[in-house]
C-alpha cells in the first residue's frame, strides 16, 4: 500500500483503510457482501476491486522519464472507469448485476422507518455503521 500511496500522492488522491464518510468516493473490496461495501453503497460510493487502484496508480505515474503521467496528458482518456472494476459475485443470497453497485444517492435513507435489534454484539459492531449511515435507529 505504501508504494501505491506514493504513486497516488502526485495526483492528490488519498487512501485510507477505514471508511471516512465525507469526501470518500470509492470503496475497495475483494467481495460484495461486506459491511464496508454496504456503507459505501449507502454513501453513494463506487465499489471497486484493488485492480482499480493499481490502474489508477499506473495512470498517475510518469513513464520512462516522461515529464507527465498519463493522467496529466489526457485525464479523461486515462482515468479508469470504476464500473469496470466491481468485485465479482460471491455467495450472495440474491445475485445482483454489476450496475447495482454504482453510486445511487437514493440509498442515503435506505433504512428509514426500520429499527434493527441485534442479539449479537458482533453483528451490531459489523453492521452498526452502515445502518446508522442509512438513517436509522439501532438497538442492541
């Protein structure tokens, strides 16, 4: 991650291992059914694999002593399309097409008018942040 952070530093792109909310545009995940993916969907983020970050780092790196990185030469042509980097389906109870994982601002209140009661502290810790971000009450 240090090498990728270094490459993205020149493009003023920040990476974090925790979901920060404000200013976050992408969530990097290896699979779809993770709490941080749910949190990213609610926040209107793109859900991408680490290959997206690798390709973004390549586009941000000067090649063979060049004065400019590919992004500096033609930003639109070299910025990776995040919709092409959606994590593959896994053991989802309801399989969803890749388009389902694109940003959708209507999800911001996904859990409105719901109350969640968890019998397991572990489940509450895993799902508490996404549920609370989705505008709902949480009880344990």
